[in-house]
């Protein structure tokens, strides 16, 4: 901002130069004075506008590369319908996908948070026919040269391979799966079942891992015809299940540190998104597991057990709480876990694994509930931030993994609505 130094506005040195200023006549300076006054007034007005705009900007409570929590996300969407027809479902998917693509494409990475989003974007592209979602994922994969995350053997860093393999099925260029195949071969060559980064623990010691790595290995068997990858995931899955799956509750503890944790109401603590990861993982493994695979029946049985558990604890609003067995302690629904449950249950219906009379109304209520957390601009809210246990849910909290789950859910709800 340019400020005058005397009553005549003389001091406009930036425009005229110190030497030129001394040669100006009083008459000439009077001609300049209105311009100076205008500049001053304009500068003050701009400063006031900037201050007002900053004050009106929605404050962000929490932010990281995977998303943020807006304290003022604006009004909820008023143009979405819970009707179970493709047009209404695809409209909701487009609204959310468009907002997310605009908000996060510049931050795409190989992190597990984004891996789930890529799965959802590819599904959204198949359903809507909009190639922008697909092309954004493919462009990122090409730019990063189809690489995984930096930690060898860490399921979180292998999750991105799921989208690479889906793109490979479209165009089977060897470079698209070279990295995941090399890493899988190294894992298979290692003795035992210990994690390479935490030798005192099993490879998949936390339940989230069952969404991250197993679906990639199942797809790798499909891509290569090499059943060793499927056999490896089969051994590791049931090792993890033997440690974390509660055969009475039909739910998973997040990891061994939660096996004896309880909610305020005395019931055992089970985290919504953690179990959402597992159910999503079951669906995405079974989708690529041959019908004659020896232990396929065990996966189907566990999937059905967990599905029954979800029906029993679905809230009246159609969604599930962050802590699954103590809804009173978590007043707000949590969207990411709920979206994964919706995806898995709709997939189970579409594949003929679940009874339509029982589960279709559950999915319809869940989809309606999810739509109630879409904002007018397309933000999907009420997604719990990154963590490992039940916790607070902020209405304006939006993170890419939850959006990925929503888009996966939409793709299966769309298929359900078409009756195919």
C-alpha cells in the first residue's frame, strides 16, 4: 500500500522517482493528488476486504495431507435423493468425487489413505462413465512409475497396488505390476511370518492390514496366474484372524493391545473403521478368489458372521458409531466405517451371499444415512481422522479414505439398484 508523506500527497517515490519528484511544479502535483487519494482509499478498502474475507473463511480445526476438519463446512446438500435408482446414486457419487478430486489431486501419494481413494475413484469412473476419475488415478500411477510406498513388507505401503492391478487388467503392460510382483516375491521368499519392520509382531498385526495387502495379492494371482500369492495371503489372513477375531462378537479388535479393552458400558471395544477395513477387505479378496479355492468357504463364513453383527448394531439413522458396541458413548455416526460396511453388505447382496429380505433394507438405510453427510459443495463429512480406536467425529471432518469408501459403496449400491 502507498502512503502519502504530507498534505499534498508528495512522497509517491515509488512511481515517480526521487529526482523527478523535485522537478514537479505545484500545478503538476495537484494533478497527481487525486490519483494518490484514490490509491489510498482503494488500498484501505482492499485491506478491509481481505480482513473481512479472512474472518469469514471457514476455520479448519485439523488438517493433514489426507484431509481436514472444517468448523464451518456450510449447508448440507439439498439436491440428493436416497432413491434406489442409478440416476440418483450416480449424482451423489459425482458430487462427492468432483469435490474430492478438486481438493486433493495435487496431493496424491502412495500412502494408504490415498490408496483407498483411488479404489473409489476407479469404481466411480466405471459406474458414471466419467473418465476424469480414472485418468487422475492413471496419471498419478504413471508419474510415480507404479511404485509402492517406501516400507518393504508394510501392508499400508502395498495398498496402492490394488489400483495399479485394476489398471493392469485394462492394459496388461508389465511395468504396471513389476514393483508389487517383486515385493511379493521377496515376501514369499522370507522364512516365517514375522513383520520385516517389527520382527516381534506378525506381518499383518493390525486389522486394517486386511484391507491393504490381501486384495492386492489376490489380484496379483489373477494377473499372473501364480497361486502362490493367494496361498500366502491365505496363511497370513488366518494367522491375523486367530489373534484378533472375536468368535462370539464376530468382530475384530484393532490389534492385540485392544483385546482386553472395554467401553464405558462394559462391552468389549471394537472400532468401526477397523472392522470396516476388514469387511471391505473380505469383499475385495473374495471378488478375485476362485470359486474352487480350498479355504474360500472360511472367508464366506466370516463375511456372513460379520454381516449379521452389523445388522444387529445399525443405528436408527442407518449408520454405525465409532465404537460399535456403545452407541451411547459416541453420539455422532462415523462415515468411513459406515461406508465400508455399506460397500461390503451391498457387494454381498449383489454376489448372492446375503439374504435380500434382511440385508437390502439395511443397505438402503445405510445409503440414505451416508447421503445425510454430504455438503452442498460435495464435501463428505463426519469422517473420523486417522487413528486406531474409536474417537470424536467432527461433522465437517473429511478425509480421502472415507471418500474412497463412499464411492466404493455407491458403486455396489448402484449395481444393486440395477438388479444385476
